[in-house]
């Protein structure tokens, strides 16, 4: 991948991450509280719906940028040596590498954000200070393994399905899909992937929120899943509150598919903003290149002259 393409992927990915995470932050808070061990109501219910947003505002751009630039570069490298029937494998490998790199930034931000979401009265900075004082840097990376174990299967399902749906739609209509059509494909792929991996997402949340020194805090995903199964059964693994009378106001009166809906909207919006932003950045760069705008180096002007 050319340097200008890499920069476009990095900037567009960062813009998409910030936009989507901030717009859908209230839904993410609801999802975290549904998955928390103390239950939706005790975790804050619908109060303090923007608790933890500073952590997201700081971490979203570098996290999303790291994923997209890794994904695009690995896909570009592998694509040259792969045949058409290996294309899904290329997307799986590229997405897996992207998740491993992005989680280095995402996990500390996610730990602080989720702890703030279930403790609305405590500020983000206070939670960060408390975590560093009592657990050190390791506390910020608690749940890294569980996050990677969740994100890689999610990507292995989402990206090949997303690419397949885009190709199918393109073939049906006779031309390449538009940005909004790509987003619709991404939303369907993300929703399906979220439905498959929700138990792993619940385990990740429990590990990040567990009290320091507890069994769950050790990061054992199987132990976390087993504990949820024993205490809450299948509804707990799917992050669905059990039906309760409406007068309690502790949760909706019918089971909710919160994590799936949140992930579906996040993926759809993310790909829409990413595609649009990347296209605009590439077009702007090309227009500047052709018109000779100020700010180019001598080498870039030579390239432009040769191109023209």
C-alpha cells in the first residue's frame, strides 16, 4: 500500500472511530450495564448515561486508526499472493492482525470506560488513578487476552461475511456498491458476528469489572463463562435481563438483544463513515496532486510533473 493510501486509511479510521463511539456511547453504556455482575439497575440503570465518555474520546481515534491501517496494509500485502478462493482467508488474517494491534490501545481505554459506566458517581480520572495505584499498568491491561479472544472470532465472522455481501450486492446490481450499501452489509455482518460472540463479550466485561484479586479478575475466560452459566444460565451469557415487572424499572419487561443491536449499529455506521472519509481524503489528495497546491516537497512536485 502506498504511503498516501496508508495515511488515508489511518485518518479515515480514526474519524470513523471517534464519530461512532461518541454518537452511540449511551447505547454502549446500556450494554455494559446489562453485562455487569451487579445487574442493570444497580450498575446505574439509565442514570449517568455518559459516564466514562472522556476515556472513549481519548482512545477512539488511535484505536480505530491502528485497526484500519493494520487491516488495510496486511490485506494489501496478502492480496498480491492470493487467488480468489483465498480472499476470505486474507480478510480473516488481516482483521485478526488489526485486532491484536488495536487492542493494545483499546483495552486500557475500555477498562477505564466500563468501570466508569457501572460507577456513574466516580469520575473517569478518579477511576484511572485508583486502577494505577492499586493494580499498576497491569490493571489497565486486565482483560487483554479475553478481548483478543472475543475480537478475533468476531472479525473472522464479520469481515468475510461483509466482503461476501458486498460482492453479492455488486453482482446483483451490476456495479460496485455505494458507501451506504457497504454500511448495510457491514451492519448485517456485524449483527450476526455479535450474536455468535456475545458470551465472549460478556466474559470480557466481567473480567474487566471484577474486583482485584478475585477468581474472575485472573482473566480465565472459561472460568468466567462457567461462573455466569452457574449463576444466570443462558440469559446471562446473552446479556439479556430476565423478564421482570415493569414497575421495578430495573430492566425492560421483555428480553433485550442489547449487545447485538449496539454492535450492529456500530459496525454499520463505522463502515459508512470510514468509506466516506477515506474517499474524500483520497479525492482531496488527488486534486491537490493534480493542481499543484502549496505544501508539496520538491520530490512530490517532480512526481506531479512526471504524472502530467
